[in-house]
C-alpha cells in the first residue's frame, strides 16, 4: 500500500509538472499571439501541442481494493491509520476527477480563447496531496513500531 501511494504521489508530481508546462505554453501563445509568425516554428508547434494534448489521468487503487477485500484492515488494528489510508485514496479520487474535468473542460474551449483559459486554471487547483502525504507518514510510523 505504501508503494502504491508513493507511486501515485510521484504520478501526481508528473501531472503537476505537465500542468505547469501547459500553463507556460499557454502564456507563450498569449504573449506572442500577434507575432506567432515571427516565432521559431518548432517552438510554436511545441507550445501548441502542449495546449492541445489529449490527456487522461488515472491513479492506482489495487492495494486498497486488496486490503478492503481481505481481512487485513481488521488485523492492522489501527483505526486512525486506516482512516488516513482511506482519506488518501479519496484524495486520489478527487484529484483524478478534478484533473480529468480540467482536461475535458479544456477540450470544450474555443481554440482562440483556450490559452487564456489555461492561464486562469493553475495546476495547484488540482494537486493537493496533503492527505496522501499524511497517510504515507502514518504508514511509516506504523511500520517503525513493528
């Protein structure tokens, strides 16, 4: 479970990096809207591909499903830890839902207003990981006691 949550946290980091780059690309296109013809073609193509990329987000829940379908939750015997783990996975679900809503909403924007829309929708609006970090810390503390 710890490995899966850590992997999800790493994937969220990549998502955050992507969304920050997406926003930088949007900023570039807005800042150069009047003179894109004079910009290097490969740079414009890169920024346009970032803004127009087809993206879907998914995080793993296999360990949680295994834990729920076995009697291991009861054997752990630490209700606070169990609640932090459940909250972490709820956080993953909310993050995936919000990020995918962002990418779906992005697709419905008129192409001429898309860069400005992206500038207003920051990655940090979608990537709160405090519950995941708290669960990882609680798991580590629990494992040290064993």
